[in-house]
C-alpha cells in the first residue's frame, strides 16, 4: 500500500463525517473527549498485564489493540484539522522542545520529569 | 517543510529514546499510559469551555493545545513501532470497518453508537 | 439503606478480590489504570452531547452512567486502601488547599487555572 | 477526625462552587471530563514505574498521588450530586452485578473480562 500523506487521510475522514452529517458533533472539545476515550480503550488491553506480558500480546489481542490505536490516530488527525494545526510541523517543534528539556547527558537512564532535575 | 514519512519520524523518536537509555521504560503498557495522560492534558484546555468556545481558542491556548496534540501523536507513533503495527495500513482497515458499521444512509445526523441501531 | 462507612465498603471490596485471587493484579499502577479507564467509560455517555443535554440524560442512560460512576468510586476506594491513604482525611486536606488556591473573591465566575491569575 | 457522611462532603463541595459562581461550569459533561483528567494526573505518578515500584512510592510522591486521588473523589461526589445519583446505593448495586458477572469459582486467579469466559 502506498502511504498517503496525512492530508489525504484527513480529507477522507472529513468526507466520512460530512456524508453522515457528523461535522456538527466534531467540535474540538468533543473530539478531545473522543480521543481520550479511545486512548483508554487502547489502555484496557494492557491493564492487568505486567510490562513483559505487554510486549508479547497474543495475535488476536494485538490486532484489537492496533485497531484502538488507529482510532486514536483518526481522532488526532480530525482534531488537528478542526484546530487548523499542521500536525507534522508541530510535532517537530515539540520534539525540539523535548530535546532541550531533556539533554541526553543529563537524563540518561532516568524517568524523572524535567521539573525534578 | 517537506513532510517526512511516518517511518522517518518514528526513527527519530527511537533515536531520541535510545540516546537517553529510555527504551527500557517504553513497554507498550507504559506507552499506552503515557498516551492516555497526554490525551487528558489536551482535554484540559477544553474542560470548562462550551462547544462554540472550543472552536475559538485564543492563539496562545491554541498553540499550547497543539503541543499536547503533538505529544499524543508522538506516543502514538512510538507505540505503533513498539507493537510492530503499520499505523497507516491499520488506519485504512479501521476506516473500512467504520464505514460498514455506520452506513451513511442509516446514521445521518445521529450520534448513536452502532450497537444502538 | 443504612450508609456503611467507607471502611466497610473497602473491606467488602478487598474480600471480593481475595476470593477471586485478584489481589495479585491490584498493584497501585494497575488500579490507577483501571480507574482512568472507568472514568473514560463514564465520559463516553456525554461525549457527543452539548452541556444542556448532559443535564438531562434519558433515564436508561442515566442509570448506565451511574453504574460507571460507581466503578470509578470502587477503584478509588481500592486504590486508597492499597496506598494506605485515608480518603476522607486527604479529601479535607485537598479542599483546604483548593480554598487557598482559589479565594472566592478573586476567582468568582472565572474558570481560569490558579496559575493563570 | 470524625468521618462525615458523603452527603456532608457533597454539601461542602456545593457551597464551595456556589461561593465562586462555578455551578455554571459544573454540567455533568464538564465534571466527567474533569474527573477523567484528575484520574490521568493520578496515573502520571505511576507511569514509568514497574508494578512493584508502584507499591512503594517514596513518601513525598505518595502524598502527591493521594492528593490526586482526593481530586478524583471530589469530582466523583460532585458528579453524583449533579446527576442525582445515590453513590453508596449505586455502588452496592454495581457490586452485586459484578459478583454475578464474576463468580469466584469460575474466575479465580484470572484477569479475563467477563465476555471472554
């Protein structure tokens, strides 16, 4: 499968919503809720597992979790579009901020939050 | 800015984690938690707003919310990589499932869940 | 129904887990995930509603949402017990902190976060 | 400290909101979002820990996590009041449902969801 650009997927998602007259429900507030709910449904697959088990989901579970991850991605793309956010550019901006907050030499092997250094 | 493919961003995120010896923390279970936490931080920007206000965030708020959305995207990409999931292909699969669950003629203008029809 | 104290409900929840040999799954990390997942399931009932609609759920929806709220409460009680936290006393402590952070005269009618004043 | 009934705490929380003219923000939809956000802030304390570490938080972390748990409880109580839900009675109802869904003899030592048996 050829990898469509994010903009192409966003256009398809918008068409999907328009055909169903669902744009009226897709305010940023509602989409942020939907995104958070899908993230929780994804998390549910890992809830009672230990960390090692979470690395080795049975295939059927892995497929289900992958579909929840896709739902997260779908609402992320919809929300970016409704907020007028360029997702890729903003991601590079955020990665640059994170690199500054967490210099490799300082944080190596530690999971502390940047405010705790 | 040229739009890198998702695989390129994933490689950069992996390098970021490896340089900091953070791969040890990035089990799928932990990444799913991190994703859910970032989704909540995004939602916080909309918590007390009504739906119309959420369409019109002041610029500084919009920039902050965009950065939280980028964090959601970052953890989505990391988790896809750690689970061995092709995010784009899985998203198209999920969109096909959604199209079948929610035929446009049947659901137009309604926000009911597919189990309620 | 006589209102049992929180400690009584906690003892019943503990017995429920012990009888099923579920204490092994109830680490604070897992319970915090479970709590967050139940909160999302509760939120799902309100996802596509506007604020006024959310005040007037149809009776069957209200009953379902009430059960999700009970699940949130159940995991809150379990987690408090496993963390050795006195929930009522800590709640009064937190209410005192909130009263100091948000003096009535200063914040009346505003939903800003205390860091924004 | 004498343990006030839940109704007493709910009355104090209502007074707190009324004094600040915050009842206008406390629709069930918004309170469900707030609850979910507090649950995520609680979860953040456990995000990168393994299950055993989560049983042994350093005292300062434990105190912070306890305060987040109190916030979860506060929004649970507020939402119950705004929805007209008797939290204790509904919790006993839900516990009875759970006992039926998960008979001890059938589920002992297993973390599967009831739909998976």
